[in-house]
């Protein structure tokens, strides 16, 4: 498809979207919600409040849940012991230098079998 043909196709799609938006904007439900949001924004500006502050004021329990769920849980500490050298590696992730070297040398499956403790 040529660039010009693609351009005209996108132009037609944009016109169709504008028509759908206009139809939606003409509904009473949309007008009512739009009026509510506009009034709420003016009120927030008047009192210098952010979205988060308003949500916390209206539903304090949900704002606590949101902050707790956003935190990532701490990874478990894994302890590996190389049976040939007796060397011990403690890591919370698979990106540890010595562990990566072992996996290259002995293979990931073998090194995973060396896991002696998981805290």
C-alpha cells in the first residue's frame, strides 16, 4: 500500500472516530459525567488538592491497599554450595557473578541442584 493510500485510509478512520465521539458527546449520560468531572476539577484547583489526596479522603482504606500492593515483596535468600570447591554463594537473584559463572561452567540444572538453603 502506498503512503498516500495509507494516509487517506487513516484520514477516513479519523473521521469515523470523530463521528463516534460526537455521538457519544451528545448523550445525556456523557454530558452529566463531563459536568461532574469539570466541577470536581475546579473544586480540586480551588482547594489545591491532587487526585491521590481526593481518593485518600473519600476512601482511605483503598489508598492504603494500593500503596501496600505496589511494593514488591523481598526475594528469598538462596544459598548455593559448590561441592567441588566448597565455595558458598548467597543471593536473592540469579544475576550474581559467581553463580552465573558456575551456571556457564556446570550448567544451570546442575547448579540449581546445589541449592542448600532458601530463607
